C-alpha cells in the first residue's frame, strides 16, 4: 500500500515539474505543432513533445521507489521479470514516437516498429489468451491476437489526440478503471503498472487541458497507448469474467471506437487508412457547436461510463446483458453523430440497392470481357444490345463512321450519358429518372465502352457492317 502511494505521489510531482521544463525546451528549439485550420480548432503553435515528460516521470518514479526501503516487500513477494522484459518494447515505442515528432516517419515504418514492439512484449509474457469467453484452441493464435491488440491500443490513443486534453484525459480514465479493477481483483502487478501512469497523466493534464500549453505528441500518445494495451492484457489474465478482454476494451472504448470508425470511413471513401481527416468523434462534436473544453468533458463522461461498465462486468454475472446494452447505446450515439458514410451504406442495404450495384458491376465485367474478344464493331454492337437493359438503361444509340443505330424506348423522362468515340462518333445511353444509378459504375461503363469500340477504327471502313436489331437511322 505504501509503495503504491509513493509511486502515485512521486509520478504526479515529477510530471508537474518536468512538463513545463520540456515545454519550454521545445519552444526554444521550435519543436511545435504548426496550425492546421482544417482539423485543429486551436491555431496557436504549441510544443508537441510533452510525451517526453510523461515517459521520463513514469520511469523516474520507479527509480525513486527502488531507492527506498519500500521495494523490499515487493521484491520478496513478486517477480519483476515481466516488467524488466517489457522495458525494450516500451522503449522502442517511445523512440518511434520521438522520431516521428522530430522527423516525421512514414506510416508503414511506424506500423512496422509497433509490430516489432508488440512482438517483444509477447515474448516477455504479455499474451491475449482468448476473447468472448472462449480461449484460443491453438496457442499460436495468441501471438497475432496480442500484436493486434497492442497495435490497436497504441494507435487509438494517437488518433484521438485532436482536442486539448482529450487523449490524456481518456487515458487517465482508462488507467483509473484498470487500477480499480486491480484493487478489486487483488492484481498487484497491474496496480504497480497503472498507479504511476495515472499520476503522470494527472500531472500532465495540468498543462494539457484546454487551453493547452503542451501536447502529448506521438512520443506521448504512442507510449501511453502501448502501456495501456499491456495493462489491459494483464487485467484480463487475472479477470474472473467470462468475457476476458471485453472489460479492457470497454475501458478504452472511446479511443478504440474512434479508431475503428476512422478505418471503416476511410475504407468506404477509398481514402488512405493512415491518412488524416476531420471526421473523428471529437470533430463531429465540435461541428455541432461544442467548444473544445466541452467536447473533452463530454467524452470524459462517456469514457467514465464505459469504464464503470467494464468494472461491473469484471465482478458479476451480467456480462452479456451489459455488452448488449453498451452496444445498442453506442450504435445510437454513432447515428446521432451523423456519419454520412454509414448512412449511405444503411440506405444501400435497406433498399436492396447493394445487390443491384453488385449486379451492375458483374454485368460490366462480363461486357468488358465480351468487347475485348469481339472481332468487329458489329459484334461490339451486338454485345451492347444484349447488355444495356441489365445496366438499367432504356435506350442505346450508336453513331459509328457516319451511320446511326439505335434500339430501345426512351419515351419516359430520362437523363443521358454520351460517350465520345473517335471523330464525331459516340454512344448515347438513356436512363429513366425514376431509377437509381451508381455514378461509379456509370464512369466504369463509359471507359469500358470507349476502349471496346476504339480498336475497330483501325479496320478499313468498307469492312464494317454494323446492323441494328431495332430502329436504325
């Protein structure tokens, strides 16, 4: 007990002292976060290497404790080998963060370094043994599961660091929930890992909360996220809940949810997964009129509620109902934030449009293959006649080398797609206004048809005999 109290006080004091020292040094070296009006609500240049203070305070608090007589009881009763083995992994993550703050590492290089650090942590004994109440039947599954979890936590804290005090505050909430879980479950190792982290984050928030004078930077967010990921595994290994890793997932619910949403959003928009945008949860709240301070406090409250859920789950038999309730509330919250990407997917699925779009792309792929194998413009026209209705068009017209051919009926209100070929020739497709068409498949179709007919201009004109099945002009 006295050891934990000493670590808490020492880490808090060290963080309060070291943070302004690091901040002032960063200002003198111009290591600041440059303004970005598109994604950041604060336009002041602010030091971005505050994570150095957090990491140094974290390590030094252990060093000071080791110099006191208090460490003797711990040394006798507990094995410190896991903590010693984790030092290289945590150190590697911190170095990656520092290099990114100073030099700007490429995404793939940071990701590779994180995987290496997670692998080192796995070799040290940090193992995700299962999920959802079921242990992995094959031991080798524990390695990819552990790496995935640690990398996800590391990047989750990094990605949510977009509002003053948000990443540090949510990390503090998660750390305190794990600390309470350690106390309830008598997990001494977890308590010794989380107490100094909580003190460091609390001291850092003194300078990081709105209006912030220093940022965590990658050196801090990656470091904190990785340590929290390790703590989450330690808490699950001692947990009595049937859902195991679900409790630490809830403790880190907001950062992990924001990261998951960012990945899905960027995938749906065909954007780089590791790119930056202004679509995070805190950006949505800011767009709804909340101030940066209010945004941070609201997310603190939601994070605390999720942490309470995780503590309740870890100590009674209501795990499954609580997960269902939390999932429903989370889904309702996502809908309220107005993510247009998910609304669009929902409309496609509810209206059955997804199957129609899939069918259109299949028809286009088949059409492309037949056009490539066609020996003449006549065959190309025949292929187009057989396919245009399957793509939702009601009429097609071809102008080819001075002659015009058409088929279908465009008596209803239509919009038209004209695809230029060579010279004055073109393909004109009519589509009813009362049916939907995917702009992406329309663009692909235009490219496929143009590439399909163009090669036949190399054939002498007299060899062409393009016939229309329907009306010809």
